[in-house]
């Protein structure tokens, strides 16, 4: 395997296993701890396979073409034996003729493919070598822009001179808010669209490629940079895909902020572009409406961008700046590049969510998919397909939509009115299910029976009396007619507090939009912060998407199969705060499509232990043959003496450590935890990261330490930082934390570094590296079991017990709880060791970690070095020796 430097032995094993899995078309679960160069192994392993595979195909093609050319029919003697009639009873010359025909067709197809490929390669070569081409293209663009501007100016001058009659027109901006005539797909068989301007270029077949997906854009960019460094960086055709939020270069549209709004606005502009063509033909017929078109959606420019992307590996930022420079849309430009690309890098959402996948034009047939950072794959799929709407959103949407209908009733076609009425009826029924009435302010209606109720999808549809409505059609209507976008525009225009659109009839119904916005504000902040000034609340919520968009997601979720999900009615104090939530129980249904179509699927991550739930919940349920699944787990690159994991069973005053819901609030448990930390901070240099099971518990312990004076003792040794709840403050806390450690290590003195109190599953336990001095010791307080009382978890447990076999005498639901807990632990403690020379101690505070069932779920490389210490004394001595030895070595 080509590699930028000498690979570690485990990287070689990783690549061999990967190559084998791809070659055999398997589903692989690969675990390789962080710091072991996982991305590089993935790149080099997978691309080596792809290169060999392309080579094989080329040889095969050449062989067939040669056969075709030499007129050899390539029939083996057995096939050509005369006289024997075929099993189907046809004389063999007929069979032979059919065979020849098939071969000839195949040869022709191959020839075409070759010509196409040649064309593409020539085009890319040309770009590589010809810088002039770029300048010509650029100059042409500038001239066009200039011409357009002049034209615009002269038009404006004319229109000012011509004082138009403004009597019967709604002003033209409002024109855009009216729904166009709608036909559903069944009625419209003829589809026009890009057809007329399609070149044969776009028809290119999809070459065999690798789809690599990860969770966040920063992880993807990191991966692309690794590819650039790898030996394949020069000649791999790589495309990075992203959402419009990441790729759009049209400032007007970007300003909208919310993804859904950006998407809708973009679609609208394209629709306008296609309509312009047809409008120009029947110009005389009807007064033209000025519609906005996106200047970046220019066909030639996007083709140019597509080729640029394929020529040389670029990450998202580079593609965006290239798009700005060339006035081409990176979002569509990068999509056009998919068919010819060899490696497509994309976020989870785009690959795992079918509607998004189809919209992006991603075809998975016979392709390879690699899902990285996959430890929360199951949760990710579940979240992606679950949806929640609050009572205030439902009421708000109802009020907006009925006002919209009133205002434009005369202009809307019958079909539109029918669908709008159906949507209004659905909203009314949903609110009734929450125990409220749509026409009253949701913030003022108290709910009679509070609590949480779970229903199957069918029960929910029957009880809310909407089982007679075709949700598929309604959902499709919402998508195609862009109604939520129109409604948003309508509210933007008239939704201000002063000028809410009201006819007299409706005046009594509406207490104005302000009330909604206030209830929305309170509904969204679960802690309830009514003291924030109402004006801001209003503004924020107008900028986010219109409530109808949220509701569309919920309708889509209701079209899942009955056994795969549940509807949760969550009735709180008022109707406004109550909500309907759809919960997906069986993520496998959505994953099955991916596994079925792909040639091979690789699920990779730093800590994949415990692997069982991937096997059972995802793969078996998705109908994957167990023989097709391979597992690979490799050790760590660090030498064994660089890591010291200890399970501690009791504290300095011999208090047994057991942090259950019942015992963890006892003052002696919190004291004991504090004493342990005080002792450790004396001997451990640099940064100590301490993970608590939840924000609440962390707050409670912190408060208790403050009262007992333990906190000031701790603070004498280490500066104390707490993980912030808000995501946007994390960066700042981390920077301060790192600065403090650096300062202490340089100046010496009393302070030896910093202590960071964080939360399992919070911002710090995911994707943030505590390498070197930032994390010399990671402490895990108790076992972070999920909240068993949450209705969602209970439903999932019941469902698992019903559908899964018992494993080793344990109920699947019990296993789920343990696995969730240990996944979180592994994720958090894996953050400390980030590269070969790094070292750290890991301390698990709870005697339950020593139980075999739990112990075996630790990652292999940590497990084989772990010591179980019944008493604190020996553990402390061990830790002191470890850190002293390391300091001397430095």
C-alpha cells in the first residue's frame, strides 16, 4: 500500500482487512483508536482497492473489445456444440445468434463508455495545463456582468419615466407569495426542466466510487486534507458535498440563516429561471412579473467549476472561494461532479437520509460506502428520522395559513384550496389531540390531563380522525408547492406586531402574533426564561423557519410503517408547551436500503465497543446475512507503559464508590469524590479532565464542594473550569483552559495546571482532543447510565425486548442500557490519548466497572492494561509513580 511515511504495523493490518472487505463486498465494522492514523489507513486502503479495481475493469474491457474486433465470438466449444437443442427447446443457432447480439451490444456500450471517458480525461487535462482558458472565462464573465448592469440601469430609467397604473395589481413582490397552480405527479406525465439544456456530458455513467461520510464539516475537511497529503492526493477525483448552508455563495440567500429557508429560496429561484424561458415566449399574453433569479446558477460556469473540482482535490472552503471567484454555484457545481468522481466526501445526513440522498443525485448501486466516526450511528439515524412539533407551532401555523387563505382566496386555484384546507384540518386535529382548540391562544389554554402518552402510528391516525387523509399526497404537495416558503414570505411581510393581517371576522380569533411568539419563546427554552424582552423573542422566531416547515417534517415521519415508530403526546401545563413527537424505533429500515444497494459498507470509528448493538439492531434487522459481516479491531500505537487505567473501588476514607441514583446524592459520596480529586491534583501535572454523568449532578457536586470549602482547596492546586451549557461558549472555555495549563507549566509555582469539570455526552466528550498536557488524567465519576424514566427510552426497550432474541440470558433492553452507558464512557476516556508519544492515566470511580459484563465492554487496548484497585492507597501510589516517571523521562 502506498503511504506517505512508514505505516505502523496496525495500519498495515487495518488496510489489508479493509481491502479484503471491499474486494469481497462485505459489511465491515472497523475499530481503530484515535491517534492511530485511522483516516490515512482508510484513504490508502480504500483507494488502493479502487485503483486495482479500475485496472481490472479496464483489462476486462480491453479483452472484450479485442474479442469484438477480431470477430471471435468467444464461445467455448461447449456452447458451440451443434445439434443439441437448448433446454428452452430453441435450436442452438438461435441461442448463438442471441448471444452474439448481446456481445455486440456490450462491445458497443463499452466503446461508447471509452469515448466518454476519453472526453472527460481530455477535458480535465486541458484545464490542468491551460491557465489561459481560466482567464478567458473570467474576462467573459466580467463583460457580461457589466452589460447586465447597464441594461438594468436603462430599464430603471424607463420605468421611472413611465409612471405605471397601480390600480388592480398586487405589487409584484406579493405576486411571489401566491401558490402556483399545482398538479400532483400522477396528473403530470410530461416533465420539462433541464432537458432542453442538457448536454451529453451530464449523461455520464456513474463510475465506481467510494462515498466517505462523517458527522461534522470540520471532520470532513480534516479528511480531505489527509487525502491531499496522501500519495493519492494528485490523481484522485474528489468531490466534497455539503448543504446549501455551507456552499451557497449568494449573499442574499445566505442571509436567511435557517437551512430550510435557504433551501426553499434556492428552489424558488431555479423555478423562476425555468419559468423565465417559458414566460418569454408568451410575453404578450400576460403582464410579466419580475422574478429573482440566482446569478450564480449559470450553466457554463457550473460546468467550469465541476471540472475544476475534479482536476485537483479541494475541501469545502476552497470550493466556495472558487465559486465566488468564478461566479458559479458551488452547491450545484459540486453535484455535477458526482458521476465522474472517485471519492465523494459528504456529511451523514446526505447519505443516510433518503430524500436528501436522492435530491443530491447520489446513486449507491454497487458503490462503496465508508461511514467514519460511526459510534453514534444508531442514534444519528434515529434522530434524523424523528420529528417534534409543539402546540404553539401548530396553532401558529394554523393561524398563519388561514390568514393566507383569506387574503388570497380569490387568486388560488381549486386544487390549492383543497390541499390548504386539508392541512388546516390536520393542524386542528393535532391540537385537539393535545387537548386544545386551534382558535384560542395556546399559551392561555391549560391542559386537563398532563403527562406523556405513547401511541402507535395507526392508533394516532385513527384517534385524531385523520386516517382518511392521504398523508403521502399532502406531504408531496408541501414539498412541491413550496407552501411553507410562501407562507414564510407572507408572514415576513405582514407578521410585524403592528400590521398583523386581519379581516374583521378574524379579529376576535387572533390575539396577534405576539402572543404566539412569546409562547414559542417559552416553549423552546425548557427552563422557561420569560424575563427576556418580548421584542427580541419575536424577532428571533420570525427569522427561524416558519412553523409549517417543522410540521412538514412531522407529516413525513407519520408515513413510516406502523411497527417502526411511535407517536409521543407530551402534554405539559399549557397547549403551547405541549408537543407531539415522532420517535423512530427501528433505524434499520432506513439503513437497509444503503446496505442493499452498496457493494460494500464499512462502519469505522475510534471506539466502536460494544459492537453487539451494531450487529443486532442495525445489520440483522436490515436483513444483512451474518456471514457478510466482518469485524476488525486494532490495538493502539502507544507503548503499554504510556497509559495507566485504574478502576477504583473505594476512596481515601474507605467509602465504597457506588454512584447509583440512590447513593450519589449522599454528602459522604460527594465529599469522597472531592478528596480523591484533591489528592490527584497534588501529583498530576497539567490538565485533569473529570467527567460527570449529567449537568445536574455536576452542578450539585460543585455547589456541595463550595459549601464545604473543598473547592478552595482544589482551586489552590488547579484552576477550575466548568463545561458551559451553550455550544458557542465551549471554544472560549477550552482556549482559557489550554492557556492556563501552558502558563503553569512555564512558570512553575503553586498552581500545577487546570481541572476541567465536564459532562459525559456533553460538548467536551465528543470530537475534542485533550492531547498531551491538556489531559494527563481523565476521571470518570460513576457510570453514565441514560435516564431510564424517559418515555422514549422505555418505548425503545419494550420494542427491543419484543423484537430481539435474548443474548446470554440478558434481556436486550438491559443490554441496550449497558451499551449506551459504556459507549459514552469509551467515547470520553478515549479523548486523552491522541498520538504515539502521548501518555495519560485513566481513573474509573465506581466498583461496578470491575464486573465482567461491564469490564469487557471497555476498548481492547485499555482493557488489557487496566488494574482494579480495591483501596485508594495503592492506586494513589501507582499514579504517583506513573506521573513521576513520565516527568523524569521528559
